[in-house]
DNA sequence: AGCATACGTCAGCCTTGTTGACATTCCAAG
DNA sequence: CTTGGAATGTCAACAAGGCTGACGTATGCT
C-alpha cells in the first residue's frame, strides 16, 4: 500500500503530489481545518442548549425547506432516533415546524420558523465569514481546486446529495 | 453580514467566488467530504473497541514519536482527562508505550509499539488510499488549491501546529 | 385484507467530550 | 532546604450525540 518516496514519473507527468508525505499533509490539513470550520458555530451554540447536531439539522432544513424526515436522515447519515432527539427539542423550542404531508400523510415536512431562521443566519454568518476569509486569502483558482478535491473525497451517495443540493433544488 | 448576490467588482477583479452561494457550497463540501475522510478508518475501528479519538492519538504519536502528553493535548485540542482515557486503553492494550522523560521526569514520552505501528499503518493506508484517489482525480493544481484554502481556514494555533508538522520535524 | 413505509418513542449502551477535585512527582527559585 | 508551581495521573460525575432493538400508530399500496 504505502508507496514510500513515490517520486515516479508516469506518462511523462510528475506524480510528486501523490507521495505519502503529500497525502499525509492533506490528511492533517483536513483535520486541522475542520476544527476551524466548526469552531465559530460551536462557540455560539455552546451558550444555548444546542450542539453541532442541531446546527446540521437547521442548516439542511433551511437549505431545503419542506424536506421530509427520511430525506434529512439520508443527508445527515444518522439514525432516526438520533435525529429525532434533536428535532424534538427544536420543535419544542419553536425553531422548527413539522407539518403533516398533504399527498402522503405519513410524511412530515420540516420548516424553520422565524426564530429558527434567525438562529440559522447567526450560525451561517459566522461560518461563512471564516469561509469567505479563507476563500479571499486563497483566491479563485485555489477555491476551485479546493472544491474539486473535496468532491472527489466524498462517498458516492454523499456526492450525489451534494451535487443535488448544489445544482437542483 | 449576508451579502446576497455579491456579484461585485472590486479593484477590477471578479469576486463571484465569494457569493453566499459559493460559500454555502464550500461549507457543504466540507461537511460531506469530512464524512468520507473519516469513513474508512471508522469502519476499521468499529470492529475493535476503539474510536476516532484513538485514531487521532495514534496518528500524531506516529507522526512525532516521543512527543509529550502536553504536546499531544495541544494538537488534539481536548482535555487531559479525555486524552488520558484514550491513552490508558492504548497503553493497556500494548499499542502505545509511555516512557518517563530523562531530562524532565515529569514528562511522559509516547511511542507506538510494533502492534501500534501495525494498526497505524492499517488505518493510514485506508485513509491515504482515499486521499490518493481524490488527489489523482483532481490533479496537482487542484491539490495545491485544496491545501491553500484549508490552511487559510485554520485557527492560528492550529495553523502553527500544522506548519510545524509539515516543515520541521 | 395484509404488507410495507414513514415516523415517533422508550430503553439502554458506547464513545468522547466536559468540570472539579485531589495526589504525585519533580524542577527551580528563594 | 523548603516551598511553589508545573506536568501528569486519576477518580467521579455529567452531557451530547452516536448506536441497536423493540414497539406502536398512521398511512399507502397491492
């Protein structure tokens, strides 16, 4: 597996960016960057009774208003019991509204209330500010590469969900 | 905060890559990609009594053999109690060796045993394989951009730790 | 009528984070 | 030499947020 100093030339093109050293740098970059990525919303949520799980639910409900529980389950990749615990508190606190489906009454469609949207903005603003600063520092070409690599790193199902959110809505 | 459709022109340069839409894509890309990033090691660890916390400890001990507990604490960003619980099991299971410092006997220097190195390779190989595939798919320029954006996204302390691991050792 | 689906919920477990309190060991400064 | 502070270890208690398993209720489809 480990290819050591893989300073190979393949098809006339240098593959120096695929050395174990380069890959390890990528791994550590992901680790450290993800910490920064979640730091600001985490700080805001720490004061309330909420955590990262609530943030994720709020984000994707805002992103796709009216989405069903099952849908959200698939995107978040958690069990319904886990999600339900989070949704229950959000509904109880009046941040999320759960409406029975019209065509299929088994389904519940999820919406943010005004209070929910307000919190979403707060969290989103903080996270976007950091992302904006990073994007600005790195420049457009770097941003394109950033997205390209991340997309290639996703599992197939997640990539589908990502692309669907990005392109269609 | 929210700048809506920020199709501004500033200093003659297009900032279309800084629209809220672009930033949201970046945010969701990080979320989905991180899931893929941790998926393979998580699967391996699920069979054992270990979790992601053990992986992180093993990774950085392998990366900087002989590192002190305090050092590891700073890098991982958790409390000593939290780390200690993980280290205790790893030492008990013979994956990590904790040697009393020679110059300062208060410090414990951490090393992977052979069994520890073996597990590290297993986890690392899985994670590197995915990273390698993503890097190969995206190409060298994308990889450069990827790292650039991630580095810009880190907190100052984490960036320092990242750069130190990357450059000096 | 009967099976499958969508959702909610209860109970219990695990990992991994947190605080707080306290003991030990050692270095260094007075 | 004593004492204070630093580094570490450990115990206890707790919370968030994952998980499985089981069960109940509507609803939809065949």
